[in-house]
C-alpha cells in the first residue's frame, strides 16, 4: 500500500478469566507455542517469524485488550503516532521502548469506538518454519462496529489502510498484499467478532479442524470458502468464549485490485459461502461473535 505505514498485522492480546486453561488450549490444541511469560501475561507464537501472535492476560472477563501492527520504519511510527493523536485517539503510551519480551519501539492508542491498537517497529523475530496442521501467523481480526463507515474512514484516512471490498454487512481493509488484515462487521455494539489464524493450506485447515473436533470443540461454521478474500475458513469458540478461525489461501492483491461492492457479494438463498456445503453457523458461534467486548482499561 503506497501510504500505509503499517506493513502487517502482528498480534492480538486477549484477557481471559481462566489463564491456565486458555494457555493449555492454545498450546496443546490450537497449535501455538509458549514464547515467553512476563508480568502475568503469556506470549504465544505461531510457526512463522513473529515473536508472538497472541498475548493472554488474566482478567475478570474475556475481552479484546489490543490489536498490534508492525510498522515499516521508526520515522513511520512517529508519523503514525502524530496522525492518531491528531485524529483524537486516546494516547495510552507514546512512542518508547516496548516493555514486552518482543522488544522494539511502540506506541498504543485507543480509537474512538473503543479498540486499543498498538504499532511497533524493530521487534524481535525468529526463524519461520512450516508445520502442516499448525498456524503460521495471524490472518485478520474482525471487529464488530456500530458505525462501520466511521471506523472504516479512520482506518483509511488516519492509518493509511486501503478498502479492498465492501459487502452488505462488512468492510474489508488491507495494509499489504493480503486481501484483508482488518474486517469491520455491522453489529449492535462494538467489540471483537473473531480472530483468524493463517494455516499453510486447505489440507492444514482440515487437519487442524479434525484435531479440534477430536478434543471436543465442534466447528461453529465451515469448512467453507468466503467471498471477499476467497479464503477457506473454519470457525470455533475457544474455552473462554472468543471466536477463532483457521483460514488459508487468502487472496493476494496489489494496487490494481478494484474493490467490489455489496451487489457483487450476493449468494443464492440458503448459501453463506462460495461452496455452499457448510452447515449454517451454530447458535453458539453466533452468540460468541457478539459477546466479547473491548477491554475498558489497560491491565
């Protein structure tokens, strides 16, 4: 993206009322590795180069504490901070050395609808590897918004993201060649809809889904193939109530890609994806997609 200082979605932080159980689930079932523990937070890594993709922090309720993006340069980090402050974001921490084990220089702000966002440059990375049924990195975060157009404008005008597609209920925004890093979903209240983890391929999505079923976690929606982004998906609800997704084969785009509108993303009655073979989304999954709020204070 020509003027997007962010180069990639890096990680998310979730609070959980059952830290030990959540760590066990993500490390023993979902397919992540514990990378570090510091200040009561557990950092979990996928198989890719990111030091971590998930932070789990104890809390009274499950909530989305923050979304973290990597930034192209230190100059871009300071430029982005100035933009965010000018746009009226609440400043939680100004650019400084990150206290996290991943290091780097970062700042943290809260945008007007309540989501906390971190931007980091120069953080630690590791050698990437590919394991057939384990996540490589984050693919996207889907945010519930009571005012999609306002939040979409913030991501585009302040943060430099690009609108890649707009369906009737969702806006898809990108910061690199992935079709989307952030999705905004129309909802009655703001909060987390779901977090998607990128798998190596369709086979890995199937094998990972089978492992989840073997451990007593049913598929909440899928396996199917989305319209916008063309990615394969399988949705689940984690033990603390967050919706998480295995995904693969995300459409790669460049500046020549022309965003489609709601009229381009219409399925026949009874169908909710391209293939048309996935059962309807489970009631438990639908409820969980509306149940996780933004954390109201930093822990």
